[in-house]
C-alpha cells in the first residue's frame, strides 16, 4: 500500500471538501486500491456486496445521499450492498455502520475504532 499523497490533485480535491481529518491509513488504502466493476470505481468490493468508494467517488457519494443534512457528524465511505452505509464518525475517526433509511443519533454501530479493525470487520463479514 502506498502512502496517501496530499499533493496529488485528486487527493487535494477530497481534502479541501472535508471538514475533518480521516484516518491516514484509510486514506492510503482508498488512494491505492482501485477496482473497476460494472464501469464504476471502488476501493474494496466483496463477494457479498460490501463496497468502499474510491477517492474520486467519495464526495459524489456523500452528495447523492444528502450527507450534510441526514448524516451530520459522519462521512459516508461505502455500503454493505444492502440497506446500510459505512461511515467515519468525524469526531472520533471510528468506522460505523448505519441505515440508509432511518439513520438517527442512535443507529450508528461502531464496527472498527481503527482502520485495521474496520478492515477485519469487512473481511470477516465477506465470508
């Protein structure tokens, strides 16, 4: 895995649009792992449908789901492929899972306090 380069134009665009600092190891992963599937770009895609957005898709993904209005305090990063979103809690940097429909302050569940814990969650649940 390569380090996240904050001087790369694509990465600068992402960082300029954020109001928090995502975990550096997460940023390195999404910047260096690009998968094309059905003409869309991802950073992770499991056989059971979980996916993480690629760097160039993150802002668009958050706009499409009205993140600023619905998921305040969170930054959406992907989905379980069904009804739940993966997100980063901005104040803690924790990785959470929360419903796309019915999200409120009580629905997010922490699935990793660190990037390695979150990766383990993804791989364990992909089996």
